[in-house]
């Protein structure tokens, strides 16, 4: 038993990775699943798709590694955060589709919270903003709009959880209704300072607290899988939301260390140690990880659309056949054109938090084509990252927010995107040898808990750079390009 199984349940696909005793990937399996968009700004998943693809990829990855399920020491889980599931406490059947983190249907309710003056209290307790991004208002919407849901919840017949909780409940056949501190910290219902669910906020949202899962450390005993699902009774020993798992996988264990993950969205986290830094620039104060009962905090900037803008080029505009084509296209773009895409498909996240605005394209000419769109798509990620880093520098002045940026996620494999990122933020960008940092973080949590993997320092010592991108853009051009981006964002938010 020298392998760890990491479940990485993401926004567009479920993945399973088998890691060996040296924390190297031995095998991986992945399955995409459908996205559902019932109305403008609404995004849903069928929870059965999440469950089915998770189980199948686990079985496939173990088989690809040439192992039996009984060869697995433990399971670590990382997941898309904020996505909300409500299910029957007996059957495990969801009563409504999973409402995805990108979903904006509760924008009016969040506005009413702000108008009534509740936002300061919510931020003080949770570190978050009264925004549709988070789970709490999604849960309220389900209870308000699914017939009989709130009455059933008050009787203890319904359970709420983020995707990790739902999967663990299913994997253990209902024996464990649990989550970890990082996922709890993204619900808008959890007091990150006192480490407990907030009765004040639950009462405000009219959410019965008996629906909520037990909150544990990131490395803890979360339950044991029923043998019929994956093939053996396996302990689940590590759980973290995807961005926190990536922070762990990037070994950002010291205050001032900074990582940014480029998946469907983009998420930058700055480790602030045992101090929860209150943002004055509309960033989020959150839990980076919690071990041995002690939370480590972070400032986080969340961008809703990063890799998703490339998916839009592929699936929406159909000007590329695969994401990899954007690199060559971008390299051949006309340097005299300055096409800017503001990918506010579901509003803008940090530091703007504008749920109502929608995407826009600026600077088009008769000669603008696929190459210019590809370059603008990649550059939009760099521009948005700079927005976040500017806010972090303002919030944590003199405490290391100018450190090298460690990157991971699918889009980090794009050399043009990472070079532009280094250019526009005017700082080095380090890409690790292992880009599977999210799954690696979950695997390390479980493996360390099981005694298979080294401690935090030993893990950090093994982190290795594949390439460093250094800035190669003059200051005048950098200012010109970023000023144009800021004008485009301002115009987008005023349409």
C-alpha cells in the first residue's frame, strides 16, 4: 500500500490521479460532463454526473496504474468550491441540480443584503462579500424555490454540502456528512475566526443548521469508502478546496508566498500566516489550510473566467479546434492591433465584484481575426491577474506581496500566456515541474496523514521549478497596455 488516490472534481471534468510513494503521478483518468445554462447567468451541473464521473475515473486511474484498489493507502479529495448541492438525507438523491460557483442568480438577493447593511457583518465573520459566488445564497435559493424544501430541511430530511461533502457522503454510503475548513470558509456561513458555523448568518438566510456538515482539518479522518464504489474500503484522509489544495501543492507554506491557478477561472492566494488580513480592496480573507486545529489564512483574488475564455473560442465562436491552437495563433497576431477581451461572461470577480456586467471585446478592426482573438484571450488572464496583485500589494504593504508568482493549472502550460503574465505584472513567474499541484496538494494531505509522505518542510524541499518567465516588456509599453485594459473594464461595467 504505497499509493495515494487523489480525486480532483472540477468545474468541467472529474479527474482521478494515482500518486506513488515519491508523490509522482503514476496514472490519471479524466471525464468531462455537461454544463447546463437554464437562464442567462445561471450555471448548473447534474449531481449524478459529478458522482458517476468521479467513481469511473477512480476505477480507471487505478487500473491504468496497474494496481488493485486494495493497493491504495488513502484518498485525498479536492473539488470545485462554492458549488452547492442539497440532497435527501436517506437516499442521497439531489433535490435540485448543483448550482455552480459561477452562477449569478442570487445577485438581487445579495444586493438586498448590502442595501440592508448586512454586508459588514457578513465580511467580519466570513472574510467574504455578499456576492452570488458563494454557497450560502445558493442554498437559500434552493430552499426558497424547490417546493417543500425548507420544511423538509427543518425536519432533518435534507443535507447541504459543497461537492466534497456530497462525494464523501456518497462514497461512505451516508456514514459521513463532513467537510474541511477551506470548503466551509467559502460558504458565506462559516465564522473563519471562531471556527464554527455562524448562527447569525444562518438565521438571516433562514437556513436550518442541521443541514450543515461537520467541519474538520484538511488532514483528518473523513470516513471510509464503501467497497462497492471503488473496489475496497479506503480511508479518506485529506480534503481541501481546489485553490487551497493548489496552494498546498505549490508549497506556499510561508507568509508572503503567492500562487495563482489557471483553470476554468483564475485564483491567486497570498499566504498571510496566522493573521487574517482584512482587505480594503475587495479581496477575500479566507483559510489557506487548517492543520492540527490551527488555521493558516490567505488573501484571495478570484477571477471567474480564465481558461473558460479559451473554451469560448473553441465552443462558442468555434475559431479553434483545441485549446493548444491558441499558442500558435497568438504568436501570429498582428502586433499593430490591440484587441482586448473583457471576459465578464458571468460578471466580474475581484477586485470589481460586478455581477451584472457581461463580456465585451474592444479594439476591433476589419483585419481582426482568430489570431487577434486568441492573443486577447490569453492576455485577458494576465491583465486580470495584475488587477489582483495590485490589490494584494495595497492590502499587505511591505509583507512580501511582491514575491515571485508560482503558477499552475492548465493555462499555465501556455508559454505565451505566462510570458505576457510576467511582462504585465513586472515580476518573475515560476512554473513547477509538476503542474498537477491541485491534485498533489490533496494527495499530500492524505499521504502525510497516513504516514506515507514527508512533513511540510520535507514536501516543500522537493518542490522544483520547470521554468521561470522573467519580464521583458518596457515600462512605457506596460503602462500603455494596462491603462487600455483598465479603460476597457470601466467601459464594460458601465454598459
